[in-house]
C-alpha cells in the first residue's frame, strides 16, 4: 500500500518533467536513479516503480518530446488549405517556436553530444526530417535538378533552423523575443523557393497519406 501511495503521488509525468531539466543541466552520465530521486525529494524506489533504469527514463523523455513535435507538425499540414511555400513557412515557424518555447526538450532531442545517447533520438529525428522533406519535395518536384534539390534543400533549411534555435537557446532568448527575427529568417530561407510555378499547390490530401 505504501508503494502504491508513493507511486500515485510521484507521477510518471512529474518524473519526466523534472528529470528532463536534470539531464540538460547535469548531463546524462553524471546522474543516477538515486541522484535524480534525491533531487526530486523522493527515494530511488519511487522512480523504479515507473522506470526500471536511467536509460528507460531517458528514452521515455525522447519519445514523448518527439511525439509532441510530430503531432504539431502533422496537425499543421492537415489544417493547411494549400501546400507549397506557405505551408513550408508555417512548418518552419512551428519548429522554431517549439524549440524556443521548450529549450530543455529541444536540447535533449537535437543537441545531445554523447554518441551513445544519440541512438535514442536518431530514428525520431529522422521522422521529423522526413516529414519536413516531404513538403519540400512537393515544392521542387518537376523543377530542374529536382532529384538533387529534394535532398539538398531540406537539409540546408533544416540545419539553418537548427542554428537559429541553438543560438537563441544559448543566449536564453524566448520565442516572443525572437518571433519577428524568426519570421524574417524563414522568409529569407524560402525566398529562392518562391515562384509562380510552385509557390502554392492545391489539395492537402496529396500529403496526408505520406505524413500519417
């Protein structure tokens, strides 16, 4: 009964919330289940009720954060009346806002340097990039060198967004503070994609089956 009471008081959600900040500020290797529990004011047994080991806890963080981001991106696509550059700009702004509104999430998702830990995020990062690339491929389809552009442009755009987010996080800047600059940054990145041939594409349904 005592264990059940502790488990109910120390919820899985609270563990994830507080452990995320600890992983960012202390580093994965410096933490143990005991030190995480101590920082939260609980015995380590309370954490083991929800997670068998530190790796499982870290993986749960990664999966939750990427699930939230992917859901937001997919919703943006579903709700968009047109495809093309306007949708791409919305997705880029959504991505930047997510990063700046959730700096601890973003650091764990995209800025972990430890190669061993990247195994937890690599496949989820790929899902985000593939979704983003799908929109870009729709824009460049049929253009000269479209096969090369379908690889090069999504990568360049994605890395440019990452640089903007990383720099802003480093200096503690919020989305509210950086929103105007983010809009200008996204507009600049998309300038070369704007043309009368493919700035807007009808029917969001063409993307729905690819992003489900």
